[in-house]
C-alpha cells in the first residue's frame, strides 16, 4: 500500500540516506495464492498455498503482467481500490492474485519523482506484455514508466475513465467501459468489480451480457 511504501522511503531518508542513491522498485508481475474456499475471496481470505503455475512462466504463485490479462479475459473478477491506495486484486475459481495496474505504476513513478529518488527499477522486461495480450499496446508496463518519467501521462493504448461511483442507488448495476469493448464493471455492496468478456466477445449494455461484436455499435 502507499502507507507501507512511504514509511519505508521516509525511514531511509530520515537516516540520512541520499535520495539520489535510493532506487524505487516496481513489480511487473503478480503474486498468487490458492484459496481455501473459493467463496471467500476478499482481502486476507484464507489460502492453502501458492497459486497454480502460470501458463507461460510456469511458476506457482507467480504470474507475468500479461498472464494476469489472460486471466481477466477468462473471466477473472478484478477488485479495484476506489481510493487508489493499492493496486487491484482478482480471483477466478480458487485462484487469488494481486498486482500493480498501469494506473498504480503511474502513481508510484510520480511518488518516486516527488521524493527526488535516484530512479526506477522493475522486474523485469520479459514479464511485460510484448505481444499485446492486454489490448494496451506493446510493452505497456515499461512505457508507463518511461513516459511518466518524461512528463507525459502514458497512453500505450485506449485509456479508460475511472470506474463509476458505487452507491446504494447503483447496487447491482453494470457499466460498459467506453475505451475497451470487452471490459465492464458492476457495483456490488459498495465495491466496483471489473470484468472482461471472453476473447472474441464484447459487453452489450442493452442486455448486460457479453455478446458478439456485430450486436454492439462501435465494437465490430
């Protein structure tokens, strides 16, 4: 979270460590666990071990940035922090994972710059989306870093507005993402959940379901 990060940075600086020698680290990967009960999937939900190995990385409890995108396209439910203080987490069956989204990457780079730190390090290039699985252009993670350092808000692909607010009056409502035809949101108990249609389908707000692209104007 931002509190843990800021406390760590402030501790080093308070001890007299030169800020220009402190390099800020970012993960271009997700950590995952296997849920003890798939019906309990919130923060601090009980787990029985590392998550199933990634399709391409082949490591238990570890997914590349692009593997998380593939999970989302398979129906992973994504939970965003409306305060922006932490990155998203998601669950699919008994898989639970957390990672840094592009928005969180931008926020962390800006934080690093505000502290006058020496630079950014991330692990690592091959974990970025170099094949465009995420529909954000090629290498969106590394581009977000370099473009933010250069003073330009990253635009590696279609950018989405913040999800709609979630109140009692919007309980259960679905919202289409205007920048990504395959992405949509639902408001449930005050939390905005992010969903992705399966590959080849797009969200149809008229029926609140994933549908063929030719049925949704502008998405064919």
